[in-house]
C-alpha cells in the first residue's frame, strides 16, 4: 500500500516535467520564409539554404561561382528561377557528359519524382524509356510487346535493350510491363521539334541535359505547412512534425490523463490493476510452462535434459559470457567429459513458449554438418536454457563487418565462397532433407556460427516454423525476422505467398553483405541519402565495372565473387517465383560464371527502415 501511495505522488509530481517535455519534443527551428541566390528570384519551401539550419526538403548551395541544387542524390546547376510556382531551370553535368560521350551509364539515371509523400517534380521535356534485360530468352517476346511501328529499339548497350518513342508528345505507357523491364524517365532535347526528328537508331540524339522542374507539395505536406509544421517521412509514412495545433492537442491529452489519475480513487484503482495484472501474469506464465512441459513429454529428442544446478556447474556459475541478445545471454561451459558447450539462457518465454519449443523441436530433430547441434536443454520452473556445441570462432557477423577482423582474418574470398556454399547446404537440408520441412525465418550473419575450421553452421531457430513436406506454401498471421533480411511477402502478401523462398531472400541479402563487407542498409543516415548496397552492386555488375571490394582478388577469386553477387541478386528478387530454390542456388555457386544470367534489378528501392540486428515477431 505504501508503494501505491508513492506511485500516485510521483505521478502528480511529473505534471510540470511532462508539460515541458511536450513543448520540447514538438519544437522546430525558426525558418526564414525565403532566401535569395545571386540574381535569381527568391527560393522558398521546399527549398532551403545549405548555409542555414535545415528548413526544407531540397538543399540549395549559393556560391559566387553559381547556384547548385542537390536533388536525387546528385548536383544540378541552376540556370534560372521562375515565379512563385518553384519552377527551376537545371542542368546535370554528369548526365550531359554521358550523353555526349554516348555512354550506356546514362541509362542508370532515372529522373522520376522520388518522394511522392512529400512533393512531386514535373517537367514537359521528359520521355519514358523502357530498359529491359538483354536476355536471348525474351528477345522475340520483347520485340512483339514493343511494336516496332510504335517503339524504336537501341541495342548497343551490353546489359540492356532500350525501347523508346521518337515522338516525345506521345506519353502513353503500356500496360502489364514485362518483369524484365523497368521504366526510366529521361530529359529530351527541347531543340527538336516535330519537323526535325532525331536518328531513330540513336537514342542519344533524342536526350537532353537542360530542363525545367516544377516542384509541387503533396496535399498532406501542404496542409502541414499551413499549420506551421515540418513535413517528414518515418518508416515509409508521412509525418507532420512540430505543428502548434498538434502540440496543443498533446498537452491537452496529457493534462486530462494526469487529472484523471489524480482524483481521490486513484489509489484504489492502482491496487486493483496491480493485483489483476499480477494474477493474469501468473496464469499466463503457468500456462506457458504447462504447454512446454506437455510438448517435452510428447516428443523424444537426442538432446539431454539438464537441471538448472547442472547448468550452473557446467558454466562455473556463468563465469564467461560469450554474447548478449534480445533472447538473453550466452555463456561458455564444459560438460563432465570435457566437451566445450555454449549455454543460451533465455530471458523469458514468448507467446505460449513458442520460441523455446521452436528451438528444441527444430534443432533437436536435425543432424547436418552445417546445422549447429543441440546438446541439451534445461526447463525448470522459470529457468530455461539451451545447450549447444561450442563454436570457437563465433559468428560470421564479426568477420564481415569489423574492419579489424577483415584485415587480419583468415577468411579470404575462397573461404568466404566455401562458407556461402556451406550455408546453402544447411538450408537445403532444412527445406528438403528433414522428415518435417523447417523454415528458419532469421538467416543473417549473426546466426551463422563458425567452427575451428571456419565451417559454417546455422543457429538460432527461435523464429523457425515446421510444416509437412507435401505443402510448399504456408499461412502466417505474424511477420517474423530481422529488418533488412525480411522477404517482401512476409510484410505484405501482395508480393506473393510465404514459402521456403522467404529463407532464400534472407540468404541473398546475407551473401551481398559478405561481398560488400557492410550491412545492406545503413541505419541512422538521413533517408534522402540512404545507401542501398544491392542497387549499387547491381549497377557495378550490370556495367561490368570494378567492384571496389574490401580485399584484393585474383582472377579466380574475382569469378567467385561475381558468382556470389549474381546469385545474391537472384535471391532477393521481389517476386518469390523469380527466386531460385536453395538447391538451384548451390548449382549456381558451384557452376561456371558464364552460365549465369544477370537478373532483373530488384524492384524495391529500400527495405523496411528499422533497427537492423533485432529479430521480432508481431
């Protein structure tokens, strides 16, 4: 009862602090209405001066040598500014040089509007170009789809065929675009008119590099600006930050909540709630324990059951800690016969003990050189532990992200290629080698352990799902996995059905990280400049450019790396039907580079933005 009164008093004392915190969190910098550069008309939102605090969406650099606008991750020279409609005449020097030199790198550009939630950019001097993979398997189909009486074809680029219309006034877009094609928007030479038609066989004669852009705020952003707010996007959704009305509404709600909790019966209500929560928690924990015990009694496993006292003895009272995760902690231990083990102490049971059951059921019935072995487990009261064979070289993660390990490790490209093959063999066993097929759902470098010979073993089956061999698709009510590795169909069924191809996607993202020596998504950077490695490496492979790897390679190793990249890009295709099976992945990794086709560019421009490295089910 004393604690209850203390809680109520502390809650009342928090009133001024909550009020001030609300004001602080909703404050935004004071921004000028407009600013000027040289002889140009004044700029206003969504532009902002690079020398001031960020007060807009598009950066403008005003210098004595001219005015530059930073847009789509590139710099544009500003040749003129027209009226309050935010119409700007710009010129892209990089694109200009590529067009003048007739370089196919020009078609890696796409001037389509990138931020529809915030603003759109419009110009009348653009044309649609259809960039299709240069595959002999689809050559006749593409020619038939893009009727030659309507479209021109440019075939001098190594990786792609390009289809376009010389009549730039015709902006119609074909329906049901083939999966190997993508639409890119490129500026056209405004000097051409209907009486002067460029060379149909040379698309470069059609392209320009000086064009006008008109920027229009989205309806949501325009409404936000009318409330003196700042437009922003978080996790793919529009947000209006710092509006006075929103701040007032939040303060009002806080005050109402505190007032409601401050009235005379607060003490009694808190006591009732605490008692109810305690009783409910006790029932849930009891039910979880009963579920797990029933499962353990009805299944026989090769793994041995240990008491908690035995676990304490084998770890010498948890003396040497190997790692920490959302599941709990891992400690080094030794069995009575001297064999070293890794002991994972689970912090709590999730759901009905599903994570513990998944781990024991999945690993307990597997036996493969590339799957970590479950030696034993402990389930005693609220104490739960999983005991695995000890892996002296730890996880693959530290060898591909830590620059110190990268420069000093024994993992050259040949060994990394062998590791990629070993992981694929382990997945193949899970997908088709067991009596009951197992989907892992959390393939990532952190969950790949390395033995004394740096042979890989798949670990951490807390999110795994078992299903009969006859079924190829499964139904799921919750998304599971680690952001950055989650297949698109797991967060939206519109991309396809969940199946073993979901593990293939995670495997592909991991392979690209092994090659790049970094995470595929850099969390913490501003969303307007986010580096998405799969698109960067796809462009390098597509144009047959130097891969800029973190370790030097011989010709043979370079071939291995290119195979790994092409396989990784096939594995992360948005449509699950376009991804290879893990058995096909093995064939590709162990086959010849010449037999591999470059896949279509991954459709998604960025994965779900979230904190990489934390697994979840929702």
